[in-house]
C-alpha cells in the first residue's frame, strides 16, 4: 500500500520553506540597524500552536524519577535520579477502540481505492491522482475526495469482496485482517545529525590536529520492509557504508489489526470468548482503551496520525511536531501531576473516604470487581490528575518509546532522558523489551504507582496494554500555555452563548 505523500516529503518541504523564510522573511539585514548597531532581524509572523484535539499541555519541569522508598513487599530496586523534561502535549485519555478503528478503516479504504483504480477491478482512474491542477504529472497518490461506490457494479463489488474472508467452518464473513498492512517512512533526524555521519569527512572531527581521511568508511544501519510474492511482510535491517541522506530514511510495513485473541492467550483456562469476539468489533466498547496492540502497531498509529494531521494543516504543517509514544521519563513526569505524587492523585490511599476507588485495578486477590469493573473500563470515568490526564494509573498499562534496561534512568541523560534502540530482526529477543508504565485492570496496588517499571516485548500484544500519544511543543511552553488559556476562555464563552 502506498501513501499519498510520505512524512519525509512533508518534512523536507517544511525545511525548504523554513530556510527560505529565514533568508527572505522579516526585515532587511542592511536596513534594520540603527547607526551601525546590531539590532537583529525580524522573524516574520510567529506560529501560534493551537491546542490539539483531545490532548493536554504538560508544562516543562523537574522530577525525581524513580521510587525513593524501595518496595518492601516486592523488593524491587528502582533507580532514582533528578531529571528535567521539556513541555509536551499528551492525550488526555488512552487511545480508544473508536480512535484506533479510524486508523484500521483508513487502511482498509486506502487498499480499496487502490484496487478500484486497478485495471483488474475496472480501472477507475479517478480514484488516483496523477496530475496537479495545472495538468503537470505528480507522484501518484489516492484521491480521498472521490466517494466509494454506494451501488457498486460488478467490478467494484469484486474489489470490495476481495477485502473479506469467510470462515470455512461457520461461513461467517469477516474483514481479512491479514491484508491490512500500513506502510510508512520515518526520517531519522537524530542519527543524520550525528557528526560521525557527516557526508564530508573533514566535518566529522573538529580536532584540527587530525587529518581527515577521505576514504574513511562510515557504516550506517537502515530499516526497510517489503511485501514478498506470497503477501508476507519482510523486515530487514541493512548495514552498509554511508552514501547519502537517504540512508536515514527508514521504511516500515505493519499489519495494523489488533490481536483480538489476546483475551484467550493471556488467560488460559478462562472463558473469555465474549471479549475475543466483541471487545474491538462491538461498538459497545468504542470508548474503552484499545488493547491487543503491539509496540510496533502503536508506532504505526502515531505515524498515520501525524500524516493525517499534516495533510489538513497546509503551510503551517512545517512547524508541527510528529505524534509519537512518550518517553519513559515523560510518562512518569506526566503521571505524577503538578505535585509529583506517588500516585496520580493527591494522597497515598487508593480510594476516597467514602470508599470510592481512584482507578481501575485489582484491589484484592481475585476480586477484580471491587472497584466496580471486571476488565477495562471506559476511558475518563475516574478523575483526572492535576495535569488533566485520565487513567494514568490502572485501566490499561501503556507503551513508552523507551527500551527497557535494569539500569533505567541511571543510564540516561538528566535532560529529556531517553534510551532508544530500534532492534533489528536479527537481534537477540532480549533487546526487544520496551518499557511499559501505569499498571492495568489486572494489577495490584503496588503496580499502578507512577514510578513502577515493567516491560514487554515490542511484538507482543496483551489484553492489558494500550497506549497514548504525545507531541513535542512547536512553540515555547509559555506561549503555548497562553494559547491554551485563550482557547479555554473561548470555549466557556461559546457554551454560555448556547
């Protein structure tokens, strides 16, 4: 499946426009000074980042990350370190089944549009855009303004039917999940910016005593993927000599449909077929957190969400940062709230004075229902923490972008700490552990503390792990906070008028 544009194309275009703006925007450098004094040049009109839908601003700050008082019950040693984190946007709830379905259906409809344009299924070329408004050729991409057929003809019906499969025993018709593959590309700006990866050998070492070796071979690692002749996803990590900027463009293909079988695979000798058949497909669970999604699928969702957003922003897209999974440090900082408490609420108890629990977890041995829920609960039914974030403890545990190591924060920087490792397929399985935070509906009180660390393999779906997205700020924290206040006042005013 091909996207209309890749995230790379948008980012490169953004960099070009930004550079041109810097060169030609604002005041003239030769006329803005006074009496020969340096006064600076104008930066043009500043970008005011709007509050993204469904996200909350977490302002930059400081955190003592980890558990200062070691757990006497479990004896788990958790590293502790003072760290500082920049501000960011964070989903106020975990990503729901409804939101993830939008991703799944987008992938389904993109495949269908591609097939409707295929001569094998009628060849309706209006489903594909190959020229711009001036008639000049462009890279072929899907025409999303073209409506899918309401009364399909024979060829169109064949295209639609090709997306479905039938259970050979029961005859039940269902969406063929094996076809729902999403292809995306991510440019690794961080690796590309490393001095050792400069294309000009003389720029790789600033020590003037060292003579640059023009024949020096710099090896890079690049992720790529393709669909083989049998329709299987093949992932490869290529190690090769540095040759150009395209070496830092990584390609991924991910099957996006959640593993609904996790309900029976996670709990043997249990009767969970109801969840297997209904949890993701039945609209009753639309507002429940999506589960059965791997770390790889969560990253694919972030990439799609970024691409989906940028296409609707126009020229301002160049300023907006991409959606991603939170780092482990960002997650803990956001969960602890403004007062950096042990739990996402203000006291150390897990329920209020009148006996109401603050989160969905397992309060007692085998008694999952003591807090009013059996499995997951609708997102946002428990009170938010002081950052305005819901379910940062319990409901579902959440993927982070950080690789899991026992050293934890000790191995990280104290400024925006992160340990990032893109495990190759050939790597030992232990290197594919990712940090998971927050605890879930099946975990006891100790596991839902904000500082508690655990892990799961990046390709392992679970019925108790979901995720939420974050987005780095495109403007300063103070300017963004001002925008949020203005947006809240505007919303209150419009509600009063209604």
